[in-house]
C-alpha cells in the first residue's frame, strides 16, 4: 500500500501561493518608476535592439517573435501589449510605437485589431528619451529567463513617463490605476518641484488629461487628495455638438473608461424602456476622421435637458478611480502625484550621476592613453627601435613600459599605432586634446559633486522634452459647480391627469387626453366617486386613512388606466389592514398649503402640508392626525378661505380659516372653532358655494363661537 504524505494547508500556501503572488506584483502587474511594466519594457528594449528607433518599420510578427527571447508569456500577449502602446490604437497620449495597419481603437469594443502578420511597427520618436543613455551604465541589467542575453531592469527616461501615460494593473491582493497627465504640465510641475518641494502642484498641473479627450468634472478637494495621497475618484464625460439643420446630436469624444458600443446600447435601452422619448435614431458613424455617435432627435426636444439625461444614465459620463500603486525599489507603494514626482527626481538624479560617472571614466581612460602617447612624442625613433629590436612579440609591451615608463594599457595603445602613423604630425594631433580633456574632467568632477548642477541638467532636459513633444490639453476641465445635476424624475414624462377615489377603495389615474369626450367612469356595482382631483404625473399623492395614517405615493408609480377600467384596489396597492380604508387624497408638487382636520368636539387642527414631507422616500407615516376625537371631515386648502360649520342642533358659524392657529405637530388636537353646548356636536363643514343663505353676515363670527341658529328662511 502506498504511503500518503500529509501536508499542512497553510505551509502549502506559504510555499507555493506567496511566491506566485510576489511574482505577479513585482514582475508583471505594477508599473515601476520609469512608467513601464516588465512586458512594456521587454517589448521596447527588443525593438531598440532590432534597430527600430531609427530604422524602417518591420512586420509586427517579427517584433513579437524577437520579444519572446525576453518575454515567454506567449505571442498574443506580447502583441496585445504592443497594440495598446501603438499610435493607431489611440490609448496613450504619447504612443511608444509608430504603427501601420489596423491596430483597433481604444474607444471601440468591436473594432478588432489585425493579426501581427498584417501590421508593421517601429519605435516612436519619443522613445529616444528612453534609450539615449541606455549604454552608459545608467541602469542595471539582469539576465533574461534562459540566461542567453541581458535586459534592463528600468529605462532611464528623461521625463516622468509614469504620469504621462495611463496604466492599469491587477495584481494579487492589490491593484494599480494611474491616470495620464499632460506632458507639458507634468514637465512644468517637475521643474517646479526641483526648485521648491513645497510648491502648489495645482498651479501648474491642472488636472488629468486623456487621449480620448472629453471633459473632466473638476472637484478641487478630490484633486488635492489625488495629488497628495494617490487615491480618489473623479468623473469624465463626453463632448458633443448639435446640428440644428439636421436636428441631430454628434458625440465626438467619450470618457477614456468606456467605448462607443456600450454608450449606444445604453441609449437604445433608455429609448426602448420609454425613459427617453425624444430620440428617433442612434447610430455609430465612426470613420477615418475619428469617433462619431449620431443621435437623431425630435423637433421640439430640449437638447441640453436630453444630454443631461444621457450623461446621468449612460457611460457617456463615467468615473475614474485613481490608485497610484507603483513599485519603488522593488516594493509596492501608494503615492500621491507629489511623492511620485519626488521619487522620479531621485531616480533621475541617480541615472544622470551614473551617466556622468561613465563619461568621466571614459574620458579618464582616454586621457591616460594620451598621456602615454605624449611620452613618446620627443623620441619616436627610440619607440620604433624598441619594437624593431624586440625579438618576441610578447616582450614588446614590457620593453615599451620599461623604455618610456608607461603602464601596460598605455604601452598596448602605443604598440597598436600603425607604422605610417609614427610621425610627429599624427601624434601631436592626438595629444593636443589633453588640455581639453583635463578641463572636461574637471567640469565633470564638479558636476558630480554638486546636486544643484545635476538638477539644472534635469531641468534643461525637461524643457527640451516639453518643447519637442508637448501638446495642448485634450481633456477639457469643467468645474463641478457648472454641472447641472439630474435625478430619476427627470426621465419621467409629465402630463396632466385626473385622480378618482371611490367609496369602495379604488383609485383611478386617467390622463386628460383619455378623458376627452369620455367623462363616464366605470365603477363596481354600488360604488361611487368619493373624490376627484386634478394633478400631473410628477406630483406626489397623500392618501389619508381612517386609522390616522397617511400613505405616500409618486403619481408616476401608479399605472395609467382608462375610464372603462376599475382602477387600482388600494387595499392591495398600499397593503391596508382589514378594516382600514382611504378617506381623503391630496396631490401636491411642492407641499404648499394646509390640511384642516375638524373633529366632533368643534375643534380644528390646521397643519402645514409640508409637515408630511420627508427627506427619505417614506411610503407611510403614522399619527397623520389626532386620534383623541372623532373626525368629522378633513380637507386641503391652498390659502385661507371662509367655511361654514354646522352643529347637530343646527347652529351655524361662518369663519375664516386665517383665525385658526397653525400647529407644527401632526397629532395636534387643534383649536376651538364651534363651541358645542348641551350635548351638541360638530356634524358638517361646508364651503360658501355649498350653502344658499340669504344673509351670510348673520352667521359670521370670530372663533371660537357658539354660532347662530339656522333661520327659517335659510332651512
């Protein structure tokens, strides 16, 4: 029987998963201070070694094949990397690869790139800034995966490439999402930081900039957080023009985070669902001139209002969540823009120093050789004689060293001079550079010892880069305060209608257009209209029940019906209890006016309608009115008016509601209106139009009052 070895799960994870995680983080997903991931760097370095910085374009398949010597992850993975870096794809503000052929478009989901055998590429001119110092020991080199060649660990970029092009990386347990900034602004900001680390970056670095253009909705606090902490979310939106002659909207720029097909699909869904009724057609008219989404609209359409709806409910306005997680010295760090630029300045100073040290060493070697050559200038015949008299080849160098007191390197250099060049003119022409070399070495030494001079060199390089490659901003900056917000209700169609409440608890919502010429309402046998009010589709309806509750509904939440329909049964619609029924309804758009509650004891509670308004969309409110007395009637009034109160003993009082004190609490028992004596109660409230008294003044009085007995002539 085979013995099964037991393994601890935690130990297995530590020994297998952790190394994998670190490999993904350090060697694949996160960009380093030069702004490149390993896959980018391997591709660009391979193209450089192929002579594609100055030479002609070659087939992409050739580049992919050569890159596999450094990157073993597969040909399609390499090609997809190259596609994104290519000018034709338009993903980057400053593409690294000059392309020919179909490389797809970053703003299109369906426009696929051609196979590598059909496309051609070379390095873009900006890559000169990556490789101009690569041969001066400015960066470290390591062996590739099979130890057949060396590759750089970083590229000595002469500008902060890490912030000039966007970068997205998903590692294990962490991710990175870096937005792009305008090259000229980045160079200006870096120069400012070199001169003063405490400058306000926002003075020179206005906001992110994207290759697809659009607008950035600018929030100063969010941008400050991104600049200082490296995290934060801002919003991008597309840009459009309106063609009034053809009644169409042309979307010409979209957010970097989305694509044209998604936006078209979302607009189509809005039209199909009836949320937008002003659009007659939407289509993709993208051509060689660039992106173009055309929306045909109806003649009476409010273009700005329509676009606000599209921005709100489609990806034409989208968010970009920044997470500036980069590798610094092999360790992942989340840094703000300021910290990243300071890290880049330190990295760049290291590169410049190494480059200067390389130049210093080369010039020192040359000076050393020329110093040896200078020693034979006065006795060339002797040098020739030493070589001629030496019998063995291996003794030439020792004999020259002994004869002129030079070291082995100098002697080797002298021995390699051709016989025809053993003349004063040639040798004098060589050694006349000694003084210039000494001056240059002295200058290099001073520069190496002065950080100030090195920073001055970096500033000069940044100014040159800005001048050569700087472009105007593509993404427009729009302040958040200039953006009009839109809510879901803006999608709702508004129209006039009537609401009918029946005694049996049915609610009918019928548009005015449906009511034209058809005023007869279908009701259940024995049912009747309790209340009929006019409203519009965006009003809010308050439904008061006999159990001191009020139910709130948006009118547009209630389905339209026809006169021939019974309507919605409120017990089902509102979830009323068995013995609960709706006794009154109010439709309001702004909660203006008052609610009057008259009780049998002759009192009236006057509550502002706004007391039923809530900050949250609550659908039910308890204690809508007082429950200590029997309710006689309730009514809504927009402004004060005269009413008629009638008691059970035919006492009549005409009063103005402006005499009733307004109560702020909904459960208020109210103030006295009709004084009820000897067992009488308030039985009815009418408006002046509902009574036909001969002399109204006979019944008018200030509240509270007993009222006047109804006169025979008015009975």
